[in-house]
């Protein structure tokens, strides 16, 4: 016979994110919001945390839309698995161009590196993560050395690793052409331009079924591997461009499982 206490514990376990258990699930309150200068960021941390690895997330939205609150299941899942989570806003087009957005990301990262210990995070174990436009911005700032001390990257689904190659291959579609309208800026805004300038941290690169994502991601992965960097390539061709981000943290999600294994092996 199942007693009342066992029934309650079983019900709680069924509602927990992957990898969590009733005994160690953190009590999550609302995120704490801070102004880092150009915009705001949210810090999610378990109560009483100390020295936890940190996932620093940059949202997508074609460099024009999106906000830091669009994080779906990521905070709950990562907190349940022993991480702090940070999500940032950055200034959008047309108010700010992509170069300015990259500077915003670097300022937000510098703020987190200087202050995350006060919220239970370890400034020496920060993983940069982004989706779509946010993936491009994390890759760009990380590869050019603008995120000093960053421990690893999770790059989730962009074509914008090498803009000149993208244009040559017919991938500069209308949305990209509006954002990257000046070819003289393509090299400076391409993450691939900076590969090999210094040692790069472990990187997980994921791609969806969306047009051009696989080709661009594989080419970038090979470029990184040629420098000796540890690269994990995740075939997300079962996902759409939106679901590869939206499903992260959901029970049974394949990218979530791969990312957690990557995180545990690099900063966990």
C-alpha cells in the first residue's frame, strides 16, 4: 500500500524538470533585475547558492525583437541541475546596430563577471549561450575575445557565422540583408573572422532544420576544430528554428540532455 507521504513525493517527482529530485530541487523565486548600463538583465539563482556555474543567455529575434523574459523552461531546469542563469536585454535595431549590440553583450558579461559571486555564481565558470541572433552575438563577442574568462559556449542555431560566405552561397536573405546591409562590415561582424586569434573554449554548436543552419554550423565547427578547440556538434534537424530554443529544459528534450552533459563535462 502507498501511504500518503509516498503519494505526495511521487506527485512532486512527476512535476520536476529532468535531473531534479524532491530532496535537492532549489526554491526558485522571481529573478533579480539589474541595470548594467545600456539595458537590464535578470539573475536567477537558487536560495543560498554559492559558487555555482552560470549560464549567460542572449535571446534571439533577428536583432530587432525579443526580450530577456523569453526564457521558457531554461531557468527552472538549470537551477534544478545546479546552475545559476542570467538572461539579458540589449538594444535593438534600428536604435542600435549589430556592432553596438555586441558591445552591449560584452558590457552585460562584464557586469555579471564582476557581480555574480554575490548571487551564488562562480565568475570563473560562466558559459555563454545564445539562440538565433543571440547565438551570433555570443559567437561574435566570444570569438573576438570580448568575454574574457568565459568557460564554454552553447551556440544555438544561426547562419551568421561567416557573412561573406553566406552572401556567396545565396544565404543573405531579405532579413539578413537589412541587418547586414554594408558589406564592408561583414568581416568585423562575422564570428569566423576571429577564429584562431587565441585559444577558444569548449563549444557546443546546435543547428535546426531551418534553411542553411546545418551547413553554416558544420563549417564553423570545422574551423574551430582546426584550431584545436573542443567542439561538440548537435544535429537538431528534427527541430524547427523556434522549437530548438523553446524546448530547451523540457522533459525528454534531446538538445537539453546533450547540453547538460556538455555543461557537466566543462563547468559542472
